[in-house]
C-alpha cells in the first residue's frame, strides 16, 4: 500500500494530477469510473485515494465509493475533488470519513499540501497500528517439555490455514500467547490482531464494542471487528459472551458482514477467528448458557493448552525468560536461579499457571536485595516446611498416623512430586532421588503410583488398586 489512486471521469484531470504527483516522486494508478476504481482497490488498497464526486456513466458516485472504502479499508485516507462543490457536499463527504475536500479548478500548491498531509496521516496511522500490535503482547512460546512440544506441533499445523481454532486450558496457562503465535506465523501476520476479553466487557456494551456504532452527533465509530479486518479476532474466554451477542457473532461467521449499532449499511469483514475458554463448553451448552451452533463454528480445530503442572520441566526456562524480560523492560536485577530455588518452584502448586510464575518472579526481583542468585528462601511457600532449627514440621494429618502409614504417605507424595517435576521421566527421577531405576519401579508399584500420558507428557498419579502390602 504505497501508491495513490486517482479516480475522475475526465481523462485530462486524471492525467494532470498523475503527472504532478509523479513529478513529486509518488507512484500513481488511475481509474475513470466506479467499476475500475473498485477493481483497483480490491486488487491492492492504495495509500491514498483522490476521488471525484461526480462520475459520469458509473454505477456509483463518489459518496457511494467513499462509504464503501471507509467500510472495507478504513485506514485509506480519501481526498474528495469536485467541480460542483458546495458546503453541503463537503459536509457530507467529511461526515462519511473523507480526509479533506478540494474544489475544481484546484490550486496545485493547495492540492499538494493536502496530499502530503493525508499521506503523512496514513503513514502515521499504519505505524501506530504496527507499534500497538508489537507492544500489546509477545507471541514467543517458551518451553521444551513433552507437553509443550505437543502443543507447538498442533499450533504449527494451523498457522498457515484459515481454520477457526478453539484453545482450551486453565486460566493463566498462556492461551492468548498461543493465539498470538498462530497469528504471528500466519499469512495474516502483518494485519491486525485484536483481542476481545469477553469477561471484562459489560454485557450491555458488548455489541457496541464489537460492531461499532453510528450516531448523528459523532458519525461512524468502528468496533473491534472492523479494527481486525484482514487479520485475527481473538475471543478470550468466549463462554462469557452474552447469549444475544453469540447469535449475532454466529451470523458474522456465516455472512462475513454485520451492521453497526444504529447503522443501516452492511459492513464486510475478512477475519480469522481464534477463541479460548477455561470452561467446559459442552456443559455450558447443556445448561443453556452457550449456543451449540456457535460452538461448532468456533471449535473447528480444538487445541488444549497444558497447565504449568503438566509442564513442570519448563519452569526453569520460563523463570529465566521472565527474569530477562523484567530486566529489559523494567531495569530489575538480572539474577540467576539457584538449584534449590528451581527445585522448590518445580514442586510448588501453581493454580495461576504461567501467569502466576511470571508474577512471582517479578515480585521476587522487586523485593529482593542484591544481584546474586535467587535462593529458595526468597520464594513464598503455602506452609512452613521446616522450623527455625532445621527440623521438618509435620502437618496435623501426617502427625496423627502410625509410623508405617506416615512414611508411606510421605514417600508417595515425595515421589509423585519428583516424577511430575521431571515430566514423568523415571530415569531422571531415579537419578535425582538416588535410587536404581528398577528399585524405583518397585517402590512406585508398592505405593500405588502409576504414570499416565496427559497433553503429551507423562504424569504420575495414585492408583490405590495398584498398591500392594
């Protein structure tokens, strides 16, 4: 989008403006009627449109073309020219979104001033949109565990398609980053990525936010769907979308067009839709809170994003990534992680998943002193595990058990934690706990601990039927 399209039914005017602009170093295209104009725009949107109001022998006049361009290509500035100019036409053109209005016969210097300003406004708008897209959030995926590799394999398969993706997983697991990864590696990477947090928008404002609105006082105010035209719209926590809005979104997915609130014109959009949820949508459907037709439209390619518990092996590399990000973005100390801190983090409970880990690292860097390695003592703990003199403090439940049962309960929980920490890898677990692999297998069997595959990773759980005396 770097040229200027000149549309006028008078050939002499088209050629004159084109010659002037090309002498100034601009690249131009020309059209003499509305059909040629729309064909040129559909082939490639120009950086600027210079448009005559009156087009002889055309299906559409300049105002019609202006409305269509501002609907489908809102970032393209339009300068209106007319030999029959009056204040009413000027007001109508500006109200429909024209950048400026020039009356024939025009002054060349005046024309060039308007064009330079319009081109600069167009450049700044594109640059601002690009910066917004870059700074909103990273699309970098971090990890190396089996569960992470399984996720990446699925994401890479959908990047080049236009299929709708439904990302499922617990809050904080990284569903939006996964969506941004798909966008950043797709053929829409240079187009907008617009995130809609369905849980944070008031239900009564949802349609206005999504579809935009038209009022006599403020004219056209585009919504998020228009902002995402050509790119990706991401419905984050789509289960929180109001039922009435769900019906209208379903119609958008079918028709690829909609009407603004208070408007009469159809707005055409080209969108790829990615959605996410941490709820069971089939349960939501059964209880009447989510439309089944919309579910089937959105759930074309379902992808499960694993919890942090399912990818404990990734905790050290994620923590180091967040340390470096906090250093680069906030100037916080660039610290290493001690082995003890890594071990503790890999055994902690993470209900908030990756988001909780990121917040923890930031808090430690802000409150910590010095630049040495982060120690386990700096990490929060749900309960104190040792007394001041180093003795292990028993929980109330464990302290009431006979020695044999207490020992088995401790060993079971300890080995479960270590196996999950190492992603189900028995060899690495055996090496860390100081046991032979065969001996560890026997111990696990006696304690009723079995390993299963979940989200591509091996995880341990207790199966009481497997326990032996």
